[in-house]
C-alpha cells in the first residue's frame, strides 16, 4: 500500500514538473514572439513601407499635372487663399495617393498615405501603414487634412511622433508636387475626442481659414489609453517642375 502511494506521488510530481516546464517554455516563447513582433518586425515592415513609399514617389514623376501648382505658395503663418494650392482628392479605399516625408522621424522615412479606415487594408498593411480619415478635408483644401498610423507594431510609422519639435517641416508629395507643413504643437486627448478631426481642430463652430495637417496615434506606446495629436500648418507648395525641396531631395524617387 505504501509502495503504491509512493509511486503515485512520484507520478504526480513528474506530471507537475513537466507541466511547469511546458508553462515556463510557453511563457518564454510568448515573450520572444512579442519582442520579435514589436521591435524586430517593426524594423522589417518599416523598411518595406519605406521602399513602397519611394516607389510611389518614383511613379509620380510621370503623372505630373502641369500648372496645378505653378509657383511656391503660402506664408510663414501658414495662411493661404482657397485657390493657392491644388486640391488632391484621395483615391479608392486602400489605394495610396500621396507620400509622407518627416525628416524628424529619420533620414530614410518615406511612407505612403492611403485612403480608408479598414485595419487590414491600410493601417496593418505591410506596404502602406498611414491612412487618411475619410471624414476630413482633402489634401490642399482649407480645413483639416488628418492622417493616422501606428506608434508600435506594423512598421510603427508614427513611433517618433512625440519627438517632433516646433518648426519641423513635414512634406506630403503627390503627382502635383510637394505640400510643405510646419509643425506647431502636440496635444494629448482621450480616444473619444473626435473634435480633433473637425475643420478647425477642437472648434467645430469656427470657420476654417488655414490648411492644417493633423497626425494621430496611440499614447503611450503599447497602449490605447489616450491619443497623441500633432498639428502642423501649411507653409508652401512646390510644383513638380521646380524639383523637390532640398531637405528631402535625396529621398524623392529613390528605391534601394
């Protein structure tokens, strides 16, 4: 009888030991997966998105609409009349229509902007990653041109959004040319604060007079508790025939 109890106890101990080892192993594997998914995969996907953005830029060279942005427009205050820059209407959902350059995000940052709200189609797409809010104004239109991207995972296009500094230039390229914005400020809001998408962000009853670029992402990193918002104002529009702004000339149409 005592022998049977001893054997049973040993068997239970062995089962518990194996179970514990399996749990520890699975925990280690899960940690390794998240390290890969959040950090290593972001580098891989980010590089793919940069390549796709550069390819889109290269394709614009043969699609220029002569005369739509015939001179450098805008002012240091970011104000412009309605006719001073072309209005670029976004393509169908999931289709890239513009290229985003943010020098503050790194010397090789080139990402495509696509229309749409579907996560797999745009935000989680390994060749896109930045999407336009369909309910906001078109690029070049007076009002609020708002875009969004992940801060972590899926290439993390807006990983460094919190590093933007007053006066940083942000460039949006289309077949017409390059729209130049100057960064103004950051704001932190709850996810329910949809007023950041109105024509004048946070002031739905005010008539718009400026062209604003609004960039949104999650805050803090690895959390959806809040949203970080970056506001920039339109400064100028460079026509394609004049060539790209010098700050990003090394990136325009470049594919590795």
